[in-house]
C-alpha cells in the first residue's frame, strides 16, 4: 500500500482542482483512493478514448471489435484493482491468463506493452485535466500515480514475455518430437527419417529418442534415412557418432542412407572412419541390408520385391 506521508494541498470546491480552493492535509492513500474513484467513474469515456488510440495505432488488429472491447474493459478493471490494492500478485496472474488467451490470436508482446502504455497515458492525461490547475496537487498526483502505473506496465510486459517464451519452448519441443519419429516397419526393424538442419540441440533429442525407441520396439536394426538433412554441424556429427556406438552396445545396428557429401563432411573432419559405418545410397538398399542383418531373404519376381522370413 501507499505511504501515509501528508502534505498541504488545495482541494476543489466544485469537483475541479484550482488555486481558489481551501487548504487541507491529505495522505498518499487518501489521494490514491480519490484518483481510483475518479478513474472508475470515467471508465466508459476513458475506455472509448483508449480504444480509439488502439485502433489508430493498428494494435490488436487480429482481434474482432467485440474481443477488443471485452479485453480492454477487463484490463482497465485489473489496472484499477492493482492501483487500489498495491498488490502485484493478482496482476501477474491476470497477465498470465491474458497472454495465454490473446497470444494465440496473433497479438504480439510488443503490442500488449504498447496497449498498456497507452492506457497509462490516457489516465494520466485525464488526471492532469482534472487536477492540473493546482500545481501543488498535480505534483502529488503524479508522485503517487506514475510509479504505480509504471510498475503495472512492467509487470504486464514481464508476464507476456514469460508466457511467450513458454509457448515457444513448448512449440520447439513439439517440433523436435514430431520431426524425428521412429517408424516400426516390421519385427525388430525401425526407420528413422531425418529432415532439416541437425544442430546440437536437435540431434541430442533425436539420439535420446533413438536409444529409447530401440528398447521400446526391441529393434535390432535402425535405418536412419538422412536424405532430407540439409545441414549438420560438427558437434551434432560427433554426438551422432557416439549414439551409433551406444546403439551397438545395446545390440542394435544403425544403417545410414541418403548421406550427401555435404552432410558427410563434418564426419570426415572429425576423423570418423566412414568404412566403420554401414551406409547406402538409397533407402531400398538400406532396407535390404537391414533384412540381411535380421536373417531375412529378399526374393525378386516379376519386377516386384517380396520378402519372406527364413524359418
């Protein structure tokens, strides 16, 4: 809450502060309560001014007018509630809820910060219009309003940034999981299609999934199809080398296919003995090798491949 320091100020006789009014002592808390009451009574008018400024700045353009009106009304009330109680906890919770609600609608964090700052300024202008004729009182108003308003803006901005980072983190984890699926094709054989850029973070996740998938599917052979890999860095290549060795330790062989010269280069620079890797140019040849490792025979007839397991 606000302090109880008092100063001599001039009060209005007829609802507007000017130099013709009488003197009286007023605490910060008393004045803040008056400001909140003033802003609450003018809620509709100030909200309309605020929404016009939002429209003029082309903010929240991905939302419908009804959605904007609803959110603005809620933000306004939470703003006043925070001014009234001085408690940031409730505002932090509201900012988290609000960000979870409107970030998916395409409203960016910078937009939200701009919106809250616009509200701060709309309120400040209204207070100045009401109290500005009494400089001593106006100074007191600004001394208690501005720090509280700036704290609210920072809290909302922080809440949105945290939520934005959380959403990005979740999306990245989902992409990593979806981009490296293990596809069981038959007993003891799985295919790992890999696409995109393999950096150290992604390859670490891929390798964890690979080793877990080998155990889950009781796989003896994994065909890693690297046809769609655009780039791999040296750290990722080294991590993949260790994973191939780890897979062999738990009884599975990794068969590589589709490795281009550009993708092979980091392995060569690391001094990897490529002859120690089981590699094929195309996926069909890699699957044939996998069948051979599993003790299956491939019989070709009428230009189509049929597989039968040796008994």
